[in-house]
C-alpha cells in the first residue's frame, strides 16, 4: 500500500484535474493499491472534514465460480472427458461416469466424440477447449455466451461496492490535520481554524484531587485583596488567649457582659496565663481603675486574676492588640495589618450563629489619620469585593470611639450589614506606648456571611458542620469577587 502522504497527493491532484473519480475500485487498481477497504477508510476521514464527498455505489460483475476456476486451471470437464478416452473407445456408461453426464453431453454436441454401437470413441484430430478460452476472456463475451456459462455454473454475478469521489465543500481550504494542540495555538487562538487528528470536543477527565472548602476560597480572595492593598498578615495561630490581651488591653472593663461565661469559653487547664510585662500591666490597670491620658477610666477595682483567665479568643482584635503593643515596643512605623481566622463564642446556635466562626480584620495605624481615611479605605476594600455605596451607622464598642457599623449595597441582596469598625480609643493605645499623634482605625467582619452570600447558602451549618454537602465542595465554582467598574 502506498504511504498516506502519497495517497493524499494522488487523491487531491486527481480531483483537482478531473473533479471526480467515478469508481474508487478502478482508481485503486490503476494506482496499484490492492486493499480497497483500507483506501475507503482514508477517504472517509477526508469526507468527515468535508474535503471530499463520497457516494457509495454498487455494481454487479461476472466472476468465475469455483468450478469456473477449476476449468481454467485444469481444462473444462468436457475437454478432460475427451482427453481421457482411449483410442479403442469405452462403454457409454463408463464415459458418463468419468466426468458426468453434462460433460459427456457437451463433448458429444461439440462433435468431439462419437457413439458407435454402445462404444464411445474420440474424433480424430486436435480439439480446442472453447469453454476454457471463454472463461479466460469473460470481458469479450456477449450476453448469450455469459448466459450459457452462468447456466453451466462456471460464472456467477457478484455485487461489488465502490465509491464515487467528488470534491467536498471544503476542498479548497483543506489542511493537514494537527496532531498536537500547543500552548501557542491556544494563546493566539489559531486552534479554532485547525483540524485535529483527535476530538478536541471530548470532555477532559475530571482530575482526582482535593478541593478547597468554600470558606477557604473566600478567605484566599480576601487575603489577596488585603495583600494588593499593602496589608501585612498578623500571626493568628493562638486560639487560646488570656483575658488580658482579648479584653483588658482593649480597655474592655472586667464587668462587661461579653466577659461572662455565657458569652466566652473559659479554659479549665491551664486556667490562667501571664505573658505581659509588669510595666504594661500597671498602665492598663491604671487606665481601667483610675483613668489616665485625660480619660476618667471605668473606675472599678481592676483584678489581675480576671485578666489572667485563659479563654478561647472571642475576636481577632486580641491578635491586633498584641501586634499594636509589639509595634509600639519596636519603634512605631505606619502599618497596615490584616488577619482572617477562627474565633469562639458561647452562643446559642441557630441558622446564622455557631460557637466558632471566622473573622476578617483590618488595622491601619498611622500618624494623624482621621475618619475620612478610614472611610476611604473601606470604600476601596469593599469595592474590590463588588460592594459599593457603603454607609455607616453609629455604634458602640468598648475599645473604639467613634464606632460605626458598615452597610453596603450588594448587587442581589440590596443593603446589607457588612461589619463593625472604629478608631481605637487612646485608653487602649497610650498604655501600649504608641505616640500620642498615632491613630489606629480598624474594622472586622465575619467570613461566613460573605461566603453564604457568594454560594447562595441560607444556613451557616451548610458551610460549617454536619449540613455541609461534601459533593458541593467538588462542584462549586471558584470564588472571584467581581471587580467594580466606574
Ligand atoms: N472585634 C469586633 C467584633 O468582634 C470587630 C471590630 C474590630 C470592631 C475592630 C472595631 C474594630 O465584632
């Protein structure tokens, strides 16, 4: 068989010159290709690209039967019967038995043998095996001769399929099929005008891998927004915190209801810890008990035992207080910090509350920054989440003044509460040792709420806990907050 490239060249040049190839079999024979079936396979792949058009046809032709083949090889039966008769002749009965009555009849009617008084004798002279000669030259015979050969079962009709080959609709734009889909083709888009040896529409196999939890996807998105805006991540690994860093350092009085066992989880073992300097402790104690830096303080009997109690941190602002203290100790520089991690509250559980959840927190510490800086920062931060038109409502936090709840317009849900914010009070910042002209703005929001909104879930238990649908983790889309265009 000719190589495929030769085949293509012959095919296209023939079709270019003659427009059609009437009979694929004769065309194959002319080119010396013996396997017609294989050629039809090649033709069909070009047809699938509409390079050529095929029409399947059938013709019937006269071919030798097994008997016919035998006659060509060994002579016709009447000839063999004639040859076998000895000069002295044989009995009619025996002559009939040797090659059959038909052969006997044929030899007789051709005048090759004569029957004389029950004895069969050969005619004198050389005879010609006309049947064999006819079988060798079937194409030259007329219908009458063919009919006689067909009756004698020496030939038969056989149906033969073949194709008529014509130029297809895309004959002039035919291309070599590509065996590779390359990165360059994808980049330039040239793949769309190529034809491929393989099916580019086949669906790829689903990669078997781990999947990111929706919370972790939203967390990664938040993290990217903070990083893009120049924030540094705070270390949030310590779920266990003492009350000092979680409450006292934040100027949250020891009688505050949030510090009650109804709201906070206290640790039994170890029940206490003490990781703050005496100097800082004294300043915190003073500002709570007596007031300082121009503040009257809360005015109560501040107790060290209360501050030493270990708890599961109730907010990530505990981490912020540690970081701001450290910043004051190492020499103040303007900083932007963020954290996203777990916090714990002794809540009664319902569709929107769990005893543990995640907080997203941002902190900006700079010289003489004001509320308008904070509003500018919020506007940019939430714009990157796809939320515009933010507004504020006055609120209360023991550690911020002013304090503001933040609201924004969500494209689907309308006006929604986003989080809580404010400027940390001097009673919190000054004991740490931060310079007087330093202002620290901060805000916090839950990670679960935007995740529920993003993935259309109406219960927090569907992201955290038993109601989580594991297969949804495989199938839910990647998280990308829409960029807002002005
Ligand atoms: N810590 C507050 C909360 O738990 C959020 C907050 C952070 C408020 C920073 C003001 C400043 O809800």
